[in-house]
C-alpha cells in the first residue's frame, strides 16, 4: 500500500509538472497585438499631458495616464510616406528609398509587417489619405490594405471614427494576435477649424479606447501613437509644410502604451531622450519578436530629417536638418544652426559660432548627394547611395533608446 501510494504521488507530480510546463510554454509563446495610430500634422506641443489629465472624453488624456510619452521625438521626413517607411522599416529614407508618395520602398528593406507575417499575426493597414497608397510598396505583407479614402471620401481624407469602425469590424473576423496601422490625415484639411477638428479626433480617440477596453483588447495590445510630421504654424518665409525643417514642423507627438496584465494600473512615464520614427521601427520589430526592450540612446549621435522637393529628381534639391543634442542644423541655401533649448522659436542663427559641431554630418550629406537623382516620377529605383562606415553606422544609436525616467 505504501509503495503504490508513492507511485501515485509520483505520477501526480509528473502530471502536475507537465501541466505547469505546458502553461508556461503557452504563455511564453503568446504574441502581443500591436496597433499603430499615425497622424499627419501632430506637433509635439499638441499634447502636453499637463492639463485635463482626468478628462475621460479625451483620448490623449487617457494615453497620458497610461503610456510612455517621448518629449523629444522627431520625424525622419516631412513627407508622410517616407516617415511611415521609417516607422515600418527602422531606416532613414535614404536607406529605404521611399522619399515621396509616388516613390516605392526598397525591396531590400525588412518591414515590421514581414516579421509579423512570419509570426502568423494578422495584418491590416487603414489609410485615411492619398499620401500613403498601395503603390508605395508599404502594402507588402499586409493582408488588408485599405486606401479607398482617396476615391470615396470628400476631400480625399477619411475621418478617424470611420477608420476605427473599419478596424473594429476587421478585428472581429479573427481572434489571432494582430499588427495593424491606422493612418489619419484629417488635420491636413483647411485651417479654419483646426482646433475643433483636433478636439473631435481627441473625442473619437477616447471612444475608440473605451471600445478596446470593452472588448478586453486594451491590456493585451501595444499601442503606438505617433505624429508623422508637425505643423507649419509660424509661416516662415518661403517655407511650406513640406520644406520647413524647424522643430515646430519636425518634432512630433509620440506615446507608447505597452501591454500589461489585466487589472494592473496604467504606467505613466516620460522619456526626454531624442528619438525618431526610425527608432520606433526598431522598437516595433522587437515587440513583434517578443524581445526585451531595454534601449538607451547614444547621446552623441546625429539624427537626420529630410525635406525632398516633391517634383525635382535632383538630390541637390533635398534639404536636410540634423539634430545633435540641443543643436539643430538646417542645410539650406544659407546654413543655419539653432539652440533649440534656449531659442524655442529658433530665430537666432548661430552657424558662425557652432559650425564645427556638424563637420562630420555635413560630410555625410555630401556623400548622399553624390547620388545622381531621386526616383523619377512615377516609380524607379533609387541608385545605390555611396556610403562610408560612419553613414552605415548612423543607425547604431537607434538600438539604444529606451532609457525611462518616471514622472513625479
């Protein structure tokens, strides 16, 4: 009797251990769903997280309480398609080769969508404006790519609430983990009612978040809300929204809500490190792969922002801004350097005093410009860019950006 008792206990132990290991294995293989909310014309100061944080009818206020907010986030390009290419590839436009809405991303660029497809995740892209269409190549690996707004919607821009309805309809078709993008361009419309339009998007975002919570999708989904470009609000002389490389037009809202266990309190952090949409692309790839995100930035790195001429094929017509710490260099006809920390409006040109800060960066730009031309209208591949080890290593700093500091 005693012997059979021990045998029974041993069998029970083995079965229990098997169940525990199986449970642990399932948990380790559980994939995180990822949703990107990308907006045109969403400058950094549009969402400060300092006012009305208790407002339940404000989607931005909810994210302020439950996400990581990057206070110094920059786009890689003033062109939405190029910035989205950086977001999905983790590369600069001169690397992924998508500069404008009629160009096509390089087949050599690995997209986050490709990794998601390999992980058997559902994929969908909902484009709310004509700046990002299938012909950019960004549709590759997306099972669903809805760019019908350019044909069916008044003014070519689809409202955010209609996009979220389409997303939720798509979501109910299958319960598998997903990787999805909602790209909205409502703020591109005339400026007569900009404030009202922003408030409407804010309200619709709050409704959408509540719908995700009701569907028990909020906790398990990583949500990245990002501006693809800022706002040309100061009307600088001879600088349009696709040419103005000052911070008001390049610094954007970026908020990341990571998945958490149900019932856990939302985490509100802020991060003051300088990051770009290309950095976020590397974060996305790590999230999809379930890899640890423990990045810290290289404080000495340069970040590049481009403003390609919409109609010219000449690389010499591409303007660049380069940021290093608080110093912003604009490589125009008349070179400019501004201290973004002490000169918030960027009016005092310090080029004569700080020219040496950007010697290496200006050398890199000259190499990029040795390319004969950008892709011609409508679509041809960009010729291989001459690079140096330094240019190849521009992205090294992208892999170290997740240093967080709690907000008091």
